[in-house]
């Protein structure tokens, strides 16, 4: 079991390093056009050198953990360092960052209790699949992910073929399989079937991303590979049972709270969707920046998009495309973040005279950020 614990730690750190290197611009405050948006205004005063130092310390800590996975003080120092770095910019609050941070906490709290460590990791993974599946039961997923990314992007089907074969609603089988796979991961003693199904799902996601263009949100690729490897580790250790009772006492209850209970509130808007495994759910709130004076921001010209009716003829900068193109991450798509982003934009680009329009599937209503 100790070997399994070390293996899980090393997989986590390796792919965490890869995601950080892919998105390295997001971890600096200097040399990027996309604004740094802190959750608290007083953190805006933190100098750029601190961002760079925390990033370097994070990478160094993860490398050292790979070499010495049983050193608890390295795990703790890295956890604090990465938390501080994430506090300086909401853009860094990505689903894999959130998951890996909790994995580090699992390893720290259960360093002397491998059975509880194993149960906590499986619990987090199971909740990811359950909530990810539940978030996909909507028309936005069927339209943007199932039809556009999978049927058209991966399998090269035309809209006419999709309509003729009535392939729209069968796409709901994917979130059903994902949800049931997560439930089975937590409840089945023999986990072979859910593990194989979930691995197949991750392979489909990788192929889907390659089908729509690997340059778009490519950071999700190593995360999916890491998830496959975690599942392989679970398959190899099926003799170690999952026990919810090991998580119902002491600090391990935090995992039940943050992964089992709070994500349920996201369906009512009382918890963050990006912290509730809702990636690729089709419910993302997009934002267009409509710029009346594009000459004031010549440095952003390469990120301008095709005109949209949202912008009434003004130059259009789609936030998701800009953020992905520059940092390889997608922005934090909550309204409170967009409001903070607008304030930061107006300080950085005061002469652009821009309005900020938010919309989501079915794209019939557009709201302006005040």
C-alpha cells in the first residue's frame, strides 16, 4: 500500500507540473496582456516578482515530492505555496488545480493511514464523475459538446446526417454512463467494469479534443491522461476496499463537504460550477468585450474575433478565445469574476471604451456587465 501511495503522489505531481508548464503565462503577472484578477482587491498590490517566485517554488516543490514522496513537510510546504499562488489570480482556479490541491491534502492528512488515503482519493474521483455527469444533462451539452465537438468535430458528421439519424438525444447516454460510472466506483467491490468504462470515456475526450483542434484547451489532455492512470492504479488495487466510514471522522470530513455536499449547491447557484466538476457541461457563461475604439488597444488585435450581433458592429474580443490563446486556460466563468475583470480591464485599457456582454446556451439573452 505504501508503494501505491507513492505512485499516486508521483502521478499527481508529474501531471501537475505539466499543466503548470502548459499554462506558465497564467502564473506570472508580468509580460501578459490578460489581466490578473485577484479575489480580494488588496492582493492587486502584490508585486509581479512574488507571482514568479511562488511559481518557481511550486514547481521546485512538486519536483522534490516526486523524488521524496514520503516527506510530509515537502507536501505541506508545496500545498501552502500553491494555495498562495492561486489566491493572487482567480484564473488559476482551474478544476485540475482544485483536484490536485485536495489530493495533496489527502496525502498529508493520511500519511500514516493508507486505507483512509485510498478511500479519500476514490471518493474525490467518484464525486468528480457523478457531478460532471449530472451537469451534462442539458441542451447545452447536447448542442455544443455532443453534436459540435463529438459528432461533427470527431466523427465528421453533417447536421443533416445528425437530424436524419435522430442522434441528438442519444448523446444523453454519455452523462448517464459517467454518472453511473462514478456511483459504481464508490459502491462496487469489483471496480473493473466502471474503471474500463471511465477509461474509455477519457479516451473519447482525448480524441474529441484532437478532433476539434489540439491547440484549443490542450491543457485538458494531460489531466485526462492523469485520470486514466489514477483509474489504472485503482484497478491494480481492487483488494483495498473503499470505506466511507474512514472519512466520517476528523479532518477527512472536509472531503465529504467539499466534494460530496457543496457541489450539489452549484445546481441552485450557491457554489462555484468550476469547483463542481462542470467542465464541458455546455452551461458556460461566455463574455464578449465590445470595443468602440480598437485603436486604443493595438496589442490585442491578434485576439480580435469575427463580428457578432452582440457587439452591434463594434470590434469584438471573445474573452474565452483571448484567455485560451494567451494563457492556455479558460477564464473563470462566474458573473462575480466578470465584474472584477471589467474593473481591471478599465484600469489597464482606459481608452478602449468597451462594453461587456455575457451569454450562454441557448444564446437568446445577452446581459451587460455593469
